[in-house]
């Protein structure tokens, strides 16, 4: 049954991809604000940010599919394309994931003899409420039954990176979430079969505000000429 549920989700994605390939057009008006216009690739690199609080505004399915369509073009070992992209939009299920994350975090603190009073519980709840405030989440998965499964741990993050950049190009915020939302919680709530490994989960949505640019090291610090 669990496998069938995931299969249904993935088949639904395929059906909408077919619609897109048949000519679904981007419906945003030309007068949209700068944050909603598509950016040049160089602007995208400079302006991608890790966003942790989102507006409730919906994201059109055509935009979601355009983002995933970019992610699937990432390089992969032997062209095995071991990815699956699980689209989450059901607010009730997202809230279920939030509650499970809060409960697991509290239980882990208690196991480590940490005090969890009402104030601490509210702090934890607020943190996950921000993380899980977006209208859409994409779970990036790799298939352990792929042709070259030992390469999945490289292929998966490449696709996720493409996804984050594509979302920013369309004016959306994302954040690369790993252990902040445990894989075990994601798999349990959304009935993801054991043969899939989660690479990350990312929200997609309009930020409440864009975070400021973090300080970056100078380019020269990263460049090595011929020898150390």
C-alpha cells in the first residue's frame, strides 16, 4: 500500500509534466515585481538565499514543474537519472509533518536529559512553523535500485542544487533541509518506500523577506594555481 501511494504521487507528477510538454505557458504578467521576474543565471547565483519563513501565496503548478524540469537536467552517473521528486501541497499533511518533527525533537531532548518546559516547547513549535510555512515542499529522493546506486549520494545533491537555483530564477525562496526535518519523519508521514533515500526536502514559496547576503570569502581564497 505504501508503495502504491508514492507511485500514485509520482504518476500524478508525470501526468502534469505531459500537460506542460503539450504547451503549458508561464502565466505571470509582464508587470510583475523584480522578485517575481525570471533572473539571469548570474543574478541567480548571486541572489539565491536560504529562506526559512514564507508567505502563504500559492505557487502555480506550472512553476513547480518548470523547477523540477530544470532539476532533472543535472548531470548524473552513467545518465542513470536515479531521482524522484515528491511534490507536497496538502496543508493537513504538512501540518502532520510539523507535529511529528516537534514531537521527535522534544523526545530527543528528553532522552538526553534536557529540560523541555512550555517556553522551550513553544520555541521548537515556532521554529518548525516557520520552516513549514510554505505552500509547497519538494522531497528530493534517489532510488537505491538505480543502475549505479553507489553514485546516488553525488547525483542527488546535484539535482537538488539545480532545483534551488531554478526556484530562485522564478522568484521563489528555498532552503536545503536535511536533519532539521528528519528523514524518518518524512518517510513515515508520506509513506515513502524503503528503497528511496531522501537527499533533502525544500520549501518553495515567496519569502516573507529575503535574507541579507551573508559575508562570503574573497574569490582568491578558493583558487589554487598548479600546486598548494
